[in-house]
């Protein structure tokens, strides 16, 4: 790695994909279509006729069928984005294998190992780079879409030693143009991380909402911002929560075991000695680490034959990509990375 | 109970306490002093000289010692508010017993049974009405005080069959003037409720913060609003969290057992059958009940010999007090109460 500022003399910007084909127009897909439309040609598709009509009424190009969407994607060399719930991917990939077997392909699912396996089995020649924009709200549906949803969000882009960096850089360039921090990661590392910081929060929120409601009307009437904030994601549609949690089962069980261990020990300590010391101090320190996560990151430029390894090291250390320049063997990546002092 | 709108012809407003003496000038005490100062004479005190100086510099009357504060409170017939951490109450009540044994007295602690027992043992002749404004942030200290903190918040006011309604109504009138919804409750019902909707969220937030941090730099860099919101209260000072959770040990252990049961069953179901159906749907329904808690409340007027029972019924049903009129046997209470249709 080479430390230093981005090279301002660089004239060859890394290109966006020629076009975008968004399959699924819910919160994420609908936001992506809206955000990308000013930058490149976008075609959308949804299995719901009402959603297709709503997107058309808002001025977006929408295909009548997934086959038509994929045929157009092949013609335009579009990046196809699987943006529907992960439980629908198998049937979508069946269509991709038939109509666009060599397409540029990404997805926005919150699990990456299972999707990568499905893609490699069903569409082995697709130019697939898994993605996961860490943006969302409890809302869902086309109408909830927001073109600024990705601004400031982390957008995980998956790399393996076999990834074609041209495919990766096209996806990364798009995510950067939408304002995201691009985080390179291996699929398994991603799944373990999101089990802890996204799927586990859903499980705890769902449990907390129930324990609160079991306290009856008085408990609910006293609930203030700590309860409201901690149960907010329990408002997410249950089928969406199940789709992401159940698909990431192995990593989530590990995270649940860690949580059950900590809570169980705290319960035992409180009941026996009356003290919550260990959890109170450990949790407070951990929250401090979260709040300080963006401090100590320094700009640096990555390039060279081992660029994939360098990119994965940046993501694993809590860093992220901020810019791209050049192409092919000349690809240079600007990143922010924690420099040990 | 008599259903119907408040009586607009009533001319005798229920009076505020003649003065206020706030012992402890942290987030809650400091906010209370600021909010009440336009309404009645307020004297504050803090064990910290720096805090006393800061409050004086902001134009507030501050006693040099707790003895001086209590002597002035007796002279002014002030309502004395214990607004310091609950772990300090024993030493404060020792001073109250010596210098103001018959004072009007309330507190703002998030546990009510233990405090009521301590008060009845140490200051048995005090005119005590336990209180708990359900307002707070992760911030603490005089500088964090905010006169609008109580606006729209629930303010629990404790009642027993022995409560003097004149003492209760003076506290309730103050809370109403500060914009709070006044929720009458028995101390034990309060403690059970807040274990579920306030203390348990702290424990879960502390555990989640640790499980997230155990995922390393990648996990923390991917954490988005669901993790940030769900761990927010882990930023609270550990000694304050311990003070409230450990003082409400029995009710919190019950709530923890309910949570551990739900999470443990969900973990088992996910690991064995791969399904999170039950928790996902149950938690979503429970969150819906929380979001709908304010619907279906209708205004009504309470009065009569069994007013204490009526008030407790309102609080237990998720209702709250919105206004007071009259005095003594003529005390009339406007409330919002869920009317079964």
C-alpha cells in the first residue's frame, strides 16, 4: 500500500456500468432506481403490477416481465441488481440463467455467503459481485423509496480471489457516486458482522417488544424513547426479517449465543450478588468503541497486483474506499484506513 | 367515574406547591429547576461545588449546604425533590429526617418501591408522593439540563390508599404545568413496568454493544441506524445504570427471565428448524400495540370518595391525567382513559 493523497492529475475516471436493471422496486430497489436515474439508464421491474404502474407514473422505465428486463439488460450491458427479498432470488436466478447467463450481476441482500453459493450454482458464468448497502428503515415498498438513502451509508462489496476487478470497480463506482462508503469484504466476514450488528438487533428488538407488551397497558404507556428506539426495527415486516435472519442462520446463532451468554451471566450476577457491574462497564466501553469507529482513519492509495488483498485488509480493519481512478492494471483506489500511531 | 368534557366554568385551579427545593442538579434535577423557575420559587442544591457554581452562574438560587436548603424548604413550605442518583437517597433522607421531618417530599428515581420503603422508615411523617418523570437522555450533568425535557413525557405519581390527595395534587399540578402526562400508579406496578420498558432495554443495549464490538472493526464499521439506536442507552454512565437496575433487582430479574426465555426459544427454533416465525410475528404485533397505545383514549372527569381507586384504574389501563380543578373533597380530575367500544 502507498500512503498519500489521491492523485489529482488522473484524468481517466473509472466508469459506471453502461446501464442498470433493478429487479425488485421496494425500499432498496426503488431508492436505487431513483438515485441512479440521473447517472445512467435505469430499467426496473417488479412482480407487482401495482408497483410497476406506480414506478411508471413516477417517470421510470419499467419492463413488463423479468424476461423483457433481462433481454434489455443483455442488449445494454447493464448491471443487473437483485433487489427483491432474498427468498425470491432462486426464481430470479433461474430467469437470469436462461436470459442473461453472462450478465453483470449484483444484489442488495443482507446475507452474502448463501447468495454467492446460489449464484455460482445457478449462473456460474455471471460476472457477479455481491453487494449490501447498509441502508434501510422500518418502511418498505416503492412509495418509501428515497434517492438519498445511500448517502453516507456503508455499501459492502464482496471480493474473492477470483473477482474480476473491472466488475468490482463498476459496482464500487456506482456506490461511490450515490454517496456511500464502499467497504470491501469477504462474504463470510460480512455475514458474521451483520449477524452481530443488524440481525441480532432485530431479534432483540422483537423480544423486547414482547416483554414490554407483556407488562400491559401501564408498561406501554410509560415506555419512552429508550423503548421506542430499541424496538423500532420490530416494526419491519416479519417476512422481511425472517428472510434475512433465517438465511444467515449459522452466523446469527453464534451471535445469539454470545448475547444469551452475556445476558444470562448478568441475570445471574444481578440475582445472586445484586451487581450489574461487569455488563454495565463492558457494554459502556463497547458503545464507546462504536462511537469512536471513524476516528484515526487516514487517506491512502491502493494499487498493484495484490489489490484484492489490500482492499480486503482495508475493510477488515474498519476502513473503506472513497474513490477510484484508472482501469485494469492501472486501477488505483483511494481509501481511508486506520493508521497505527 | 363520570364521562364528559372538563368543566370550563370551574374557577378554582388546583394550586402548585408554594416553592420547590431540588436536591441534585444533574440532567433531571437541572431540567426541573430550569422548567419550574418561571412558575414558582426554586432553590437548588448539589453536593458538587462546581455544579452549584454553574447553576448560580446561570442565575439560579442555590443553597450552600443540604441543611440550608432544607431549612429554607421548611420556611417556604416547599416541595422537596430528591433528584440525585437513588444510591444517595439514604444520606439525603437522613438530613431530611433531621431538618425537615414533615416536609412535602417527592423524588424522580426510576424505582419506587424501594424508595417508598426507605422514606417510610427514615422520614415517616413526611408528606411523600413518589414520582418518576419518564424523561432522560444518555447525557448527564447540570449543563445537559433542558427546560423542555418533561414536555410530553409520562410522569408517574405514586398513590397508596393512605396518600393525601392534597399532596398528590400539588405534585400532579406541577407536572402538568411542565407539559407531562401524569400517570397514577402503585409503586410495585410502576417498578414492574419500568423493569420491562426501561431497565431491560438498558441491559439489552449493553449486551448488544458488546456482541457488536466482539465482531471487530468490520462489524463496527458496518453498523447502521438499527445498531446505533438499539445501543444508544449503553452510552449512559455505568454508575447511573447500575443505580437504577440494581435497585429494581427483583422486577428486572423477572423481565430478564422473560427476555431470556423468548430469545432462547427463538435461538433453538432457528438452529433446529431454521424458522424465526414465532418471534418475528409476535414481536411485530407487540410493536404494533406499542405504536397504537395512544389510540382509543377518551376524555373523562374523575371525582368522588374513591378518587384514589379511580386514578389508579386510569393509570393501569394506559390512561393519564390531563388536568385538575378544585381542592379537597371538591378535587376533580380530567383524564384520558381507554373507553371500550
